[in-house]
C-alpha cells in the first residue's frame, strides 16, 4: 500500500488501554497509524495486532514528557507515512495515594506525562498542521477533568490543566481563523491495565469508580469526532452526571465523593508489589483491557457539550412554560 493511500492518525500512549483500543478503531476505519509510547514491548504487540487491517503503521518509542523527542517523532511519522490528519493525546500516568503520601517528584512526573505530554503532542501536531491549515487534535480527557475525586489529586490536577490549555488553544485558533480543530473527549471509568501498573500507596488493589466501561467505548467515541469534531464530547451517563453535577452542586458532590469515592476505588486484595510504570514502562501488562472485563459496559451514551447545554436549556424552558 502506498504511503499516501490512507489518512494518518498519530496516537500518543498507544501501547495499551484506551490508546491501543483507539489504534484498532482508526486502523479498522482505514487510517495509517503512528503509535507513540515508551514500551517497545507494548508497541510491538500493538503493531502485530494492527497488521490484520492491512494499513501502514509506524511505532516509535518515546516519552511524551520529552518535548523534543515528541516533535522528532511527529516529523518522522510525516516523513514515512504522510501528512498527519488526526493527532490523539492519550498518554497518562497516575498515583493512587492520599495527598500527604505523595512526593513532589511523583506529582511532577504525573504532570509531565499526563498534562505536559499532551501539551508537547499538541505543539508538535500544530507545527506540522499549520503549514496546511487543516487537521484535528483530540485530547483524551475524563470526567475527572471537571470533577476531582480523592486519592488521584495529581491526575485530576493534570486533566484540569489540560482542559484549560485546550480551551485557550481553541480560542486562539478561532481568533486566527484557523481550520485546525481541537476536541476534548471526556471519558467515564474504563477497564484498562493502568489499575495494575500505576503507582499505588493505598495497600489495597484499586479499581475505577463503577460503572466501568470497555475500552472500545472510548475508542469509538474518539474515532467519531475525527470527521466533525465538537467542542467536547461527553461519554457515558456517569460523565454527564459528574460534569453537570459539579456545575450545579459542587459542595454536595464534595461530601458525596468523600463518603463514596474513597472506598469506591479500593478493590479486594492487597496491592501488587510489582514495579509500577510511573518513571519507566513495565513488562507483561500491555493489553487493551484490564482485569475488569467481566461486567464492563460495551456501550455508552455520547453527547457533545453543546447538545447537552441545548437539552438543558430546552428542559428549563419547558419547566418555565409549565409553571406559567
């Protein structure tokens, strides 16, 4: 297949979880796929799986915390696979711990990967897309970009920061009359391997706050925005509840999450003593799915933020009419 036969997507954090599931979705849709991640083992496995789709692929081992390395990887993807049409920032790390258990080095590392890694990817994509004045940048966000929860303060802070950065970028692109689009996809709890390789100081195994969704739910949502990106896409009813609830009743949610989200993230059994992936990749866990496949939801409601606002406005107007 010739280099330019397929549109090109580049995915940061493509070796496992949501990033790897998204690589499958885009390859199935006929995209050439550039895969960026730290783990050579994980990247090799992803490339092997994508061979079934018959599309060009390129895997590059890179730490997204290294801005120069990300920029070089982006240039290599263009040189070998063609113009980048879609860039997806999905790389992340986290630490499960109460704030008093965190070290400054751990907070810095989560920020460097989960927030600055997405910034580095965005800058690299923009540098190439501006010459053509086209392209889509997708930030893989979370309900936690709006509603922070206990025991993941560093991760929540990084996602909040990414949302702010993305809002600023969107305004600038509009001001400049640019045809480059940026979209943030806010996800619910997803069944990925991160809960077995993230740094964990809680003593217990950890889990996503239920309900838990299959990574294919996230992948389909991320693929769906490539052709006509909304400002944001909110995936899953829990995400809608978290975002709307924190706008209307933030204090109430503070109390509810203090009571429920602490224990809700603890699973049965002691935390594994194996190495974690905070500062370097770990071996043997690079898969699309984690250990919560049984019971994970395969479908979820997905609405653009503007549609949610329109629906809420319509409901408010109807209520006013009924009260008149």
